[in-house]
C-alpha cells in the first residue's frame, strides 16, 4: 500500500482544541481509519510543523479526500507528501 508523510501545522483554533482536549490528537487516527487511511507513526515535532504522520492509503485519491476533509475543519493545515521506500526507488531506477 502506498505510503505518505503528512506534515501538520495547528491553526489558532487547533491549538485551543488541543489545549482543552489533548486526547483529540489520538481521535484523528480513528477518523482517518474510517477514511481508509492507516496511521503507522505519529510524532509531535518542534519547528515549523507540529506533527509528522506516516500513513498508508490505497491510492492518491483516498489520501486527497482525507486531507481535504481534515483540512476543511480549520484546525490544521496539512502538507501531504508521497513517500517511496528507498529499496523500491533503487529497484525502479535500474
């Protein structure tokens, strides 16, 4: 299944939500699962982004729909990147 990296940046509204209910971060995993996106790893990071998520989804359309749905709520801004395993990249370059 294709792998994606999602870099997330909280908006002011998102920071308020997390401050009131930190558990909300974990609830997103269930929501994405219902959209056929499986979170493999979730990290809180320091710097220009607040979270890094490594996810798998069946295809670009699925990840696109999930990104639009989550992003449209106004609590987070997302940058979604397709990730290719190094071994697969090397094999395809031969």
